């Protein structure tokens, strides 16, 4: 069992890893990409210590290299599930499973939503972002899940336990995993209904549904938090003065806890969270 797993290797996650490593712990950092700065090529001109502007992506990559040079274990993989275990937490990726006494959520904040007409209108009214949170309320209903990869496959496993009528909608993308359910590869045009969602409209016709679950890409910190019953306010994970959520041993730092969405603030959060995690593990 690991002492601490950090999910996300952006500024907050790597900052925490650096401090924890120097404190004598051996954090495991798991991330899929560089978060909000992945592919971000605009120049950063307001970060301390750089006399010349630097690309955001390069700045974050330098932090990852710094952590590796210090001996921090960093794995590039997609985390698809976070659950509480008998002693701590179970972190499941697309290729492995890890146990840890504590977890730091530092995946950044998802800044894009599903840009399909009707998504915002019916979110919470038939459209859900968490199968394990809301699937129970749709027992024996006609369901749809939107996604095409490992995260969708993981969420689908739960939905298949509550309903025998679940269709996978890939939204025009190629299916990259194996499923036994019916698969609809048409592109989704809109979601429609009255008080609640009633149909998915694709470029090949309308499909009646009672509920729709979104599982595109990989889950965010908000998704993990929702699965565990963490308090979330205004799309921010709530933490106390020690950066700990209402779940003991589960910490969060960076953009996901709110405040200014700046690199400097994320680095600070990581440092502070590291101190709290160290104290927690050495109680």
C-alpha cells in the first residue's frame, strides 16, 4: 500500500509531490495530461523567476522533469475510479489498481462542457455525470451512456447492474473498448424533452430515453468527489484549512478548490496540502 497517491501532475500535484518527497515520503503521482495547460501554447509572462515569457506547457513539463529528477514516481495513465477501501483508498486506472492511505486530488478544473443543445437544460433532469451517484434512481429504465473509452466502460458496468436496457452512444467517435451493449455511433445533435429529457436526437434520427449518463474522456476531480460523497459547492471541492475534504484522508488542491485559476496559486496549494498530508500520515 502506498502512503499517498496524487492524482494529476499539473502545478498543484507536482508541487505537493516535491515537498512530500523531500519530507521523506514517496508519493505516487498519476496523471493523463498537463491539465488545463495541456496544449496551451500561449506565453506565460507573470510567473516568478522567468525573465523571458515561457509557454505554459513547457513550464509545466519542467515541473514534471524536476520531480522525476528528485526520484518522484510518476505514471502516465488515466484514473477511472476512486473508492474508499478498508484502510484508505483504491485508485483504479485503465491498466492497474493501487491502494493508498491518503489521496490528493489535483487534476485541475474541467473548463469545457458538452456543447450540445439541451445539455445544460436537462442536466440534473435526466442527464447525469455520475453513474454510481445517480444510476440507482433509474432502475429498470431505458438508459443511454455517452462515451467511447475506458471511463465509459467502467461507468457502464454499474449501469448494467441497474438496467438491462443501456445503449452506448459514441457521439461519432470510434469505440476504443469492448462492450456487449447496443452501440449507436451517430453524432448527437441535441437533447429534447419537456420537464425531463425524453429523447436523444442524432444525425440519424431520434432515440427515446429515460436517462442519459455522460462519460466522455476521463473523470475529473469533481467526478471522483461526487462518487465518494465529497461536498462540492459551485463546482469547487470544499476543503478545510488543511486542504482536507469532508472525507478523512482525501485532500484537494489547485484550481479544483476555487480561487484564482493561476499557476502561482496552484503551486502554493500544493505546498500547503503537502504539509497537511505529511502531518496526517504521521499522526
